[in-house]
């Protein structure tokens, strides 16, 4: 079946076939591939489609318009070079709205889903003008009422219900802005959601929920000591796509997190103050420039493994209607999609055309938006071939790692996917840093008291050499985290044994069941002083572990003041108080905020903790509480210590006790004139849990130290003759 443009039934006022006689419509250029770029007195439009039989460009005045102000039909002779369709149009400029209709075969069993009834987004569009309450149902390329489902063809035109692309320009005064290039040894990453960070009424910012709102909070980040913010998805997505409802409140749920992109080049319009066409690009740039001025890098959590078009029953938004058989991995029955992402489709990432798209996306965000790094969602997908096999030397991953434009950019892999791949410690080349999921799990399991975890825990604080050394990588390849957006917050990790995702409308079946958490005796909030005391202690344990470990630490935003999601470990759909940062908690839990800030400062003050190489036997010594060598194979061993030799800086003695009982430790003897001072003890209350530099009290007796149940401490070597104020 072939669908032609005449089926749309439109009768526009201005319909141009782009004939040679029309001086305002010319052949244009096929390069650069994709997008709409101002050239001279007009705009050059470029689109890829191999199997299309006809393409037309439609120009619009308003995002909600059902009919275009002008239609330009591409001449397949003059306006096609290979698989690239291109045209230059005089008299239009930045701010012009546009979309495409593409004709071709509608043969789902062969992988083709062309339908010119559907107005398509340009996959290279740099900005999108949204429509209120965007409804994906009108974008279905099939008749949803037909028993044939996706084998049928929709004759419904969706122009009035779909956003339009915006022609943009690159004019922006970057001034002297240049990449900060912080080293891995300097880095402290802070993960946050742009809207959630400041949308709460008590956030105190002028422009809540926006890029501008983040600018207002820059002093907070500086005071905390972070060197980079990692933004959850800011590529355009449809927050209204969910069809689920909160079973308790009846509220329609949202795509809050944004891990379902519709446009890879376009920043999220709703995260901006102004809505003039293309203004959100400038606001994003202003945010990046402001953070760079404050010495803080900006990373994007970027989703390049799938799109919001979902499976065969999903909407036709862009790639599906342009060249479905190339952009997506299809099964042998090409009607169906291979799904390694858990959302219905998977980008065919190692096809040359898709590789070109992905590298162009990354280059754009670096060159034109000045971002400093990327966290690649489900990055293992990007290493699969068209049949879904994991490639030994995946072309796309090598392209990203070796691209000369991206050479100094941080590239961070979530080194697993929904198809069963788990590549932590072995992901691609040395250029790649990895989210270390083993760090998260092993650190959690040690502190909740699981048996046999001491050896793994020790490896994690040393940079995970057991994972990375065999592939030639170092601690800098390990991005360490205890919590992230996906799972419990740190407060909930010590307050809930079971997830509570009922409000997500999926019968509590969504979200991981492997949380490795502890409620300290009461499920959920508690007024019991003993319960709260233990929760505070465990939170401090996790924070101390994170910031003394070699590798790159990442803090989940809000953990520094005990942000809670009320036990929801998958709040992807909760655009409400469940997810928003409640800034009143900053004062309520100022003890945790002080401790977090202090541990970041402690890490910065002791370079030995953050060197970009693994410890050797000469650098670190291990001790059981009795001073002997630990028995790592003993499943009951839950207490040990390590002496980190500082070379030109003071030695550090780190003590860990995950046992439910107090444990006495022998202390290593120091040279004459040296003593041990107490720097940190998580069992103590503020301000005696963490001492400012120069105010650390001497350890009584100097021969032993009693470590309280489920706590940890840091002792600092110092000159005995130097008096310290307490």
C-alpha cells in the first residue's frame, strides 16, 4: 500500500511545486544533513528519507494551526541528492514554524510506515513550538478503531494537535565562555530535575521550574561544593503522553522525568520563562553560561536509545514516518520492534545514518550549547547491532569516544539496558566513565548488614579495581553513587524496606524490588527518637562512604537535606509534591546538609582520597579490629579499618562498623611527635560528628578507638605539639 499526499484532503491557499521558475524556491544544499538553517536571504531545509516517494514542507504561523500558510513540494529531481531531500526558500527566517509530510509505502510487515496524514517533526529541529495538552492519539499512523490495528491506515490529519518545528539562529553572546574541563579528581556531580528543583512554592526563586530558576540557585551549589550538575532529560518530550491515573487521587499522571524524547536537538520549552519561537534555546545558553561563570560544569542525561514513538501501536511523530526501517531495530517480522529499552522501540544505533544523527546531536549540544558532558541512558543499547547482538567494538561507541569535537567532553555510560546487558567494568574504551551500579549495591548491602560484603565494600571505596583494572581503566572510570533518580532517595533508603509505588497506577509492579534498604524498625516516617537517630547515622555512613571513595562521586539532588518521595522508588510520573524539592527540609535537616557539605570539603582537602589511580599495597593497609589482617572470606566480618598513607599529606585511618554491636579497634602506632585526631564520627550528633579543619580533637589514649554500632569514623594524623581548639 502506498499513501500519497492527495489523501490528505487539504486545500491550502499557497501550494508550490518548487518549479525552476520560482526564484524564491531553489534546489538548496544537501549538507549539512538535517535541519533548517538560515542561508543568505532564506532558509535551507534538509531531510533524510530513503524510501519516500514524495516530500513536502509545510510552513505555519501558529503552533495550533490546522492548515499551513504555505506548502512546498520537493521535486525529486532537483531537490533530492541520494537519500537527502533539500530545498532553499527565500524570504523566511528564524522563528518560522514548519513540519513535513512524507509519502511512501505503508507496509508494516516490510518495516515501512509512511503516512502523509501525519505532520512530522524534523529530527534535526533545534526548537519545538508546543501545543497545549499534546495528545499522541491523533498521531497514530493507523486507525485505532480498526480490528486490523496497525495494519490499517489512519486518514485523520493531525496538524492542529501536534507541535511545529522552529527555524532558529545561533546568535548568542557567549563572551569569554569556554569549557571548564574539570578533572575527574576534582569532580563532585549533583543530579537534579530542572523543574522539580525549584517548582515547589517554597523554593524562593522568581522563575520556578525553569532554567532561569537554576541560575538563581547557583550560590547554593557553590556553597555545597559541587563541580557539576547533571540534568535529567531536557530534550523536548511530551509530559502529557501518559494515559495512567493516580488510583488514590484520580489525578492524571505525567511523563515527569522526560525519558521519552521527541526531538534530540531541542531544549524543553516548558523549562523556559518566555515562549517566543526559539527563545528557550537562549535561556538554556544563559543557564550554561552562568554556571560556567560560577565554575560549575553542566552535564546532560541524554536519551539516544529510543524515542516516544514506542512500539507498533505508538504514535508517528518523526523517525517512524521518515524512515522506520532504518532508524529502528526491527524483528524478522518487520512489523514489530526489538525492545531493549523497555519502552517499545530501540534505535538502530549502529546504522551509519543513525550514527550520523547521534554524533550530530552530541556535537550540537557541545558546540552550540556549551555543555560539558553527557550521561548516556541505557548506553549498552548503543553497542548493539541491528539484530540486537552486543558488538565487541561498536562503531557508534568508538565514534563518540574518538570524535575530535567531543575529545574533552565527559562521556558517562549507564552500562546496562533492559535487554539483559550489564557491562559495568567492561563498557567500551577507556574514554568512557560508567555509572557504577556495583558501588551502589555493594555499599548499600554492607551498611544494611548483609553477610559477606566487607571485601566488596573495600573494593568499592578503593575505586573498584576488581571491575576496571583488567580493561586498563582507572578509578576515574567509576562514577560512584549510592542513590540516583531511579530508586529510593537517601532518606527513603533508610526509611522503607518495601517500595510504595501505588500512586503510579501500575499496581505497585513498577520500580525495582532489589532496593537493599532498611527502615530502622518502622516503615515510613517515624517520631521515635531511636529510629531517627539510627536513620541519621546510616545517612551519614552512606555520605562518608561516597566521598572517601576513589572515583567520581555523584550526589542525588536533595539527599543533602533528606528529600523524600514517600517510599516511591520510580517517581517518573509524579509531577507533584512526591518529586518536588521541598526546601523547608533544608532547615529541618540542617545537620545532614552540614555533614554533606563538610564531607565534600574533606574530600577536597585530602587529595589522597581522589587520586586517579588505584591504591597499591604501599598506599593502603588493612586491619581487623584486633589489628590483624582482615579475613575477607569470613561472612560474619562486618568491621574493619584501613590506613591510607598520605605521602606529603597526613595519613588517614578509616574505620567501618556495620555490626549491630560496638566494636573496639586497635590504632596503628604513629612516629614520635605524631598523634591521631578525630575528624569524623557518624555516631555523633552535630557539630561533633564532623570537625572543621584545625579543630579536630585528639583521640583519647591513642591506642584504641570504640566505634559505635553501624557507624564509621575518620582519624587524622597530626603533630602532637600543635594545639587545636575544640
